[in-house]
């Protein structure tokens, strides 16, 4: 049972991470394209797009929270280590657990607050007529996702060996190190060949 649960949650994190990464890339591309087209229309054709800024703002909210989810899985959020840097052993482990539990509480509170706020917002955006509650959807979904990612990370510490995302990253790091070592070796061989040619030219 434990093995099945750990495999399931880690498989979900791995697959959802890839999906979020691809969607984020598409959303970023759309924002760049819409912004570029809007600039061209305004300064070249003297006809600005009334909906461009609104769409970019809407997509930017989604992009911000999706990338926050990616950063949570990667453990790439900025941290202040002025306390944890001076703590070692079990005390540091306890501190890390307390921090992660507080993260879960924070994500749950933000998600709950957003859910309670959504029914009270009746406005719609002027140009695209997007209901305001849709602006809170990424906040709710990604806060729940980030809380789940932190819980999964804690479970992986209790039951190691199932962190598929970390395993894939380690494999990619090894491949990158091997490629870098091969490139360095090739560069050194080229330098040696050049030096041999220079020395051969001097002797003749």
C-alpha cells in the first residue's frame, strides 16, 4: 500500500511538472507575441489593441502561479538561511520540517481565502469580458498543487527511493557532467595538438 501511494504521488508530480512547464512556455510565448503585435499596431498602424494589455495581465497571473508551482517542485524559491546556516544535525532537520509545515499551512490558507473571495467578485473585464473569479483560479489550483508538492517532498524524506523527479534530474545532471567532461577532454586534446604543431614548426 505504501509503495503504491508513493509511486502514485511521485508519478503525479513528475507528469504534472512536465505539463506545467510546457503550458508555461506556451503562455509566455503568447504574452510575448501579443505584446509585440500590440506595439506594432500602436506605433506602426496607429491602431492600438484594446484587449492586448488585459489579455497579457490575465495570462501573466496564470504564468506567475504556474512557475511558482514549478519552483516549489524544484525547491528553487528564494530562502533566508541566516538561521538554518548555523544549525546542524537533528535541529536543522526539525527546522526544515517546521518550515515546510508552515508552507503547507500558508498555501492552504491562501487557497481557502481565494475560494471564499471568488463568489463575491461579480465584475467582468471591460475588453474581453472575463469574469473576475477566473483571475483567482490559478491562485487556488496552484496553492493546492504547491501544498501537495511539499507534502510529497516530506513523504519522500520519510520513505526514500520514490522521488522520480529527483531521480530524473540526477540522471540529467550526470549526462551534462559527462558531456562537459568530454568537451573538456576534446578541448585539451586540441590544445595539445596545437602545441605539438607549434613545437614541430620550431624544430624545423
